[in-house]
């Protein structure tokens, strides 16, 4: 008989058990609810599904992670396999009690002798497996082969021992800061070769949230690396990183006088503009004090100001980018317009301004066709008055290779990014770059600036372009292999309130 845990929901049983016919019933869910169910039992595979409270077969949809079923459904479970093995410490062979082990959807912990036994593994051609100890780096195993038929799989792990860096995250006044702290390894660290650290999800790079008093502890190895911190409240300056001393040409970036490049690190390169602090560390097995590091965040300067139109009257409701030192959203949070900052009135406040690194701030009011790019330095007289300017417009005509009007061609205007040295990362706010690439703006399923289509005469008009910002005008025709071509037709930078005629833009013949 199979149980379906539904823990942590008020009014619901922790689990239910199927009867002799395999049937079960769960009640107490609200309308338009999706329940997350895990099904497990002796001799069958463990499976996690989602169930919506609609008795509608159309509700059976494909989810990215779990399949979704209607409220009445049948679930076919395959036979469950067993995985056994031991988890030991690399170099010493000592068993690691309590080590967490997962193989496919099966999960469990090792006993005091490092032995584990997992049940409910569904039969597959190959499996992904991982093991992690309380003071050991994670070990990842990909494409673990299946055993014949229902025979158990034997899989042993050797884990690399890890050190622990402890410290507190505070502000300059010593007050604790809630946030997230993680550790990354420098690529020239000689101990890196011993770590299974280049895969996406690891013990290295897997940090922790600070406690109420700002304390943190993260797994680390000896040798050079970084502690990285991101506070919950984005009121601090972003990380400063002035020098990179690595000598490996494969990982050397233009770090001196940093202009937006990545800081080489494992498992992921670091972007200072996405963090509040990057602290170089070099713990040593011979120096216990080197495993203790506090991180102090700088609140910088706060700049307050007010938006006005060309006529000097206050302008409320503008979109604002760059008011905080790091992005207000992350790239993987695309298509979520609620993360866009829209001012309620005409007043604004920029937090965490670093006087050593002036910050670009952009205001945009698409409905009033106004905008402005400014730079805040932290020494302005307050309140700072920002006069918004009329946005620019570009027009032109598309013609084909024979000089005839190209009709119905979709053009995508976008902020031009220098993909070679990434200087625009510091010249423009990161959240503006995200917004300009987002496919959703306040319910409008088009990016900013909006795509345009050439009319019956081949003419087009691109409106709403911010003065002083470089844009690309790009055509994405479909390619025979199912992809698309990327053809840049023009670059443009407009003056406030001006219309620029690009003339005739000739489309080349495609292969």
C-alpha cells in the first residue's frame, strides 16, 4: 500500500494509505489549488506529482518539474529498485555518519558506519547521484548505469573533507545584517583539483542565510578563494574588486579598474554588481584564525531627489532603474513585471551610492514619452531635481535586394551591449538591461523598446528611445535549421525629442 505525504498543511492528514484496490481520498483542499504529492511504497518506485483541484482531464498538463494531474486520476507506478553503498572520507576511509545520499528520486542518509540503503528508485537507463556530508564537499555522479532487471545497484562515495569558515555579516556600525553568504574557489587554487567542484550545484558555492545575529558558516577548502555576501535589504554599496593576480591566461579578465567583467571563480564566475561584498580569503590548515572572517557592508550614501517634466512640473509614476546598488531582480526571474520599480509619486531615493564609483540611474515614463539617464555621485545637494526629457524616435524604410519595399518585416530595437568588454554593465543600470530584454512589461507581451513591423511601403517607426543611450536595430529572420539569423541593420543614439530618419535600409538575400 502506498502513502502520499501532505505535511505542513493545516487541516490535512500527514499521509494517507491506499486500500486493497489502490484507491485513496484526500480532502480539505481549496478551489484552484495545486497539491504537491509524493507517492511511495514497498516494492514500487517513488514518484512526486502535482494535483490540481479540477475534475478535468484537460488539467493533465506537462510541468517543467512534475506532471500535473486532475483531481481524479490514475497513477501507474513502476517497480522500485534498491540502491546500497557506503559513504567514506577520501584519504582516510573513515565512514561518514549522516551523509545525505540521493539517486534519482530516492533519498536517504548513511548510518553510523556510513552505510545507506535507498528504496523506491524507478528503473531508468542511467541515474544522477549525489552525496554530501556535514563537513564534506558534495560528490556528483552522472550517468550511473542501471543494474540488470530488479537487481540492486551498488554505489559507493568518497567525499573530500572540507573546512568551515565562520563569521558575521554586519554593517559598519556593527549591527547584524540578514542575508546570504557563500564561498567560491579561485581558479588558481592548487587544492581545486581534489574537488568535485565544477558541476552546477555543489558544496562549494552552496552558502547559507545568516542568523538573526548575522552569523554564518560555509564549507571551504584551504588556499585562495572568496566569501561573497548579498544582503536581504538592498541598501548597501555593491562589491568592489580592484585587482586580480591570477596568471592563467584562460581565466585572466580585465579586473584592474573593474568595468563590469566577471571575477574568475569556481563553480561560478562572480559579478561584483550582483553582490554586496566579495572578500578574498586564504584559509590555511596551519592557521586556525584564517578560518574566521567577518564581512562588513558599507551603506554608502543616500541620494534623494524629485522628477520634473520639461516644464518644471512634478512627474509621478515613472519607472526607475539603478536606485539600488545591485539589480532588483535576477535574469532567471524574467517575465515578472512586479519586480520593476515604478515610483508612486515624483520623489525618488537612491541607496548605497559609492562615492568612488558614480552610479548610472535611468528614469523612464513610457506613457508620457519622457525619460532621462543621470549619474549619481553621492555628493549632490538634496533634493536633486531631475528634468525628464522627451524620448527620441527613429524612422526609416526597408527595401529588399532589388530595391522594392520590404513589407511585414519585424524589427527588434534593443539597447546595444558591447559584448567584447562588457563596459555597458557599468554604464547602464543592470535592472534596465534586464527590463529591456524582458518579454513582458506590465501585461504587454513585448520587450522595451517595442518591436515594430514595416508597413505596405516598407516604412517603420521606432519610438520611446532614451536620449544618450546607444540602440541596435536588429532583424531576426528564420533559418532553415529551425533557428534564426541575427542581422544588425543599424545602430543609433538619439537626441531628446528629435526624430532621426535612417533612410533606406537594404535587406540582404539570405542563404
